[in-house]
């Protein structure tokens, strides 16, 4: 008899558990379901915001690349424009059939002033050290050392001027320096 009672007892316990499980979700379900719906809505909203932010970042990156590309392409435009007047002056000088030495000198002087103005506008500055100035390896390149009546490693002569562009060395000044005694 005990064998038949156990299955009946067992079935009664299972029925009670099943009823409790069925009742429990129904009692708690509306609150959890609302929380789940709210969480899913928040996730969808955050996913949408993320995708929009990602797309905006990509657009900004693409625009920045386009701006950089245009800047590289047209960076020299202003400088080139200021050199056009120099070219025009040189062409006009060559058109003169019987130029005098004085008119050629005057034309070259005016053309040099135009070129200097173009250099200044383009922030292209001259490096022309004076005799006796200390050698600066960041701006000068010593071609040779010569005996001189001045301190060692100072500029004796400038063979070729140097240039900087926007404070960056474009070409060092070529100089001879005094030898050490």
C-alpha cells in the first residue's frame, strides 16, 4: 500500500507546485513585462542614438579628410598668385627690343622687390648671417673652414642665403667659417 500512496502523494505535490508556478508568473508578470518592454524600448533608443552618432562621426571624418585634401591641393595657391606679377615683369623686360643697361637694372630691381613681397606674403624669410656671427647648425651649413682673424666657428662669408618658411628651415645658408687657432 505504501507504494500506491507514494505516487498519489507525489502527484498531489506536483499538482500544487504546478498551480503555484502558474499563479506566480501571472501575479508578477505585469510588472516584469512592463520593465522588459521599457528596457527593450531603451535599448532600441540607445542603439538608434549609437548608430546616429557613429554616422555623424564618419561624416565628420570624411569632411575633415576632404578639407585636408583641398588644403594640400591649394596650399600654394596664394604664393603662386603672388609670383605671377614677377613672371609678368620678366616677360615684359624680354619684350623690349633695345633695352638700356639702366632700364634693365631698374626692371630687375622692381622685379626683385615684387619677388621679395611675394616671399614675405608666403612667410618665406631669408637667412643671411653676418660675418663674425656664431655658426648655427640649425640655420647654417658650413662648406669649409678658412684661416681668419676671428673666433673659431664663426661665419666668415655667406656663399648662398638660406630660407625658412613659416619658421621651418627650407634651405640652410651655405657659409665658410673661421678655423680654430
